[in-house]
C-alpha cells in the first residue's frame, strides 16, 4: 500500500544561484570569485560534452594550497578539484537525496538536467528548506 505523503523534490529546494569556474583558472581566481559570490564552493565547467563536472571548495584549497604553503596564483583549479562529482536529478525526492549525502559524505551536489547544471543542493537546503516544508 502506498501511503499518501508529501513529496518535496530537489528542484523545490535547490539553489539556482551558483558560481562556476574553468579548471584552467588559478586558485586565486577561484578565491576571488568565491569572495565576490559569498560562497565556499564553485562548480568547475566541463571542457567538452564527454567531460564531467567538478567541484572546488574551501576545504580543497585549505588542504592542497594553504596547508602546503603553495601560492594560490601558481596552482590551477584542475590540480585540486574533485572530479567527477556525484550529481542529482531535480526530480529526486529529498529523502533519497539526503540518504545519498549521508552515504557518500557529500557537502554539495550539482543538480543536473539534460547534461547541464541547473542548481546546487546542500545538506542545509535539504534540512532548512526541505524538511521544514515537510513539518508544516
């Protein structure tokens, strides 16, 4: 028996204002963009249709640049980015998305539809936007 319960989809809670950067850019470029956009994560653009999306976040920069005392203007994004990344479909139920985040210890996931990023989702948006709606 299927119970009648509210389904909130990733598209209902994803953030559509996200930053992107090219892998060839420097970490300094990434830092400037992060500071301007007030974000801690950027989606790294595909180089071609058969490529995959990547992410770079402040943790990557701290681990691979700051902790190793490297110059941000001498390290390229592609050297420290996480690729490939787990992406989610906008029609996914947020309960399953949350399980995916828990199972793979994700911090962010791009929301991909028709091979294009249309948003980004985080545990904060899953809980503060998604779970909140379920409790109303």
